[in-house]
């Protein structure tokens, strides 16, 4: 059972979180192109990237659910590396839900005022970088498992 839970956890992380990190990273570029009128295609691409982020955010809930189930099976729920990973995961999820997705919505809804839109896009780029860094840290913690007796 542990192998199945771990497999679903890892696959969900790769598919959901991976998709969000790529789509969220690409979004500001296409949103700005759409606002500048440089590309008619950019409007559709930005809207698609936002839908990917929103849809995979829901699917991404499977990552901590199956991660906690796997940790319970392995008996490591109290380990520091896991607790740190859960805190970082919650921070990343909160950042996505409260700043990144709303920022994308704001950029998609902008009419005129390119100055404000550029500031929003710059902020969104920075927040997406922080989101990606949080997930990279979680990934390293999951692999290295500092202090774990089963770690390498």
C-alpha cells in the first residue's frame, strides 16, 4: 500500500505542481504581450495558462493528501523534514490562492492602463518565482530527508 500511495503522491506532484509552475511562470510574458497588442494569440495563451493554473491547483490538493497518507504508512509524521515540507507546501498553496491566481485574473481583466498592468505583471513574476522556490525546497526535503534514518 505504501508504494501505491507514494507513487500517486509523486505522480500528482509532477503532473499538478509541475504544470502550475510552468504555466504560472509563462503567464506574465503572454499577459503583457496581450496588453501591448503585440500578439492577438497572446490573449488566448494567457487565458489558457490561467485556466491551467486554476485547474491544476485543484488537482494539486492530491499531493499533500497522498503525501500525508504515505508519511502515516511510513511512520514519519512527526519528523522535522516532513513538518517543514508541510509548512512550505501550505505557504505555496496560500501564495497561489491569494496572490498568483488573483493577480492573473486582474491582468486578464485589464483594459487600458498599461503602467499598472506592468507593475502587476512584475509583482506576479516575483511571486511566481517565490512559489517555484518553495516547491523546489519541498522537493529537496522530500529527497534528502534531513535527519531521517532511512535517508541517504
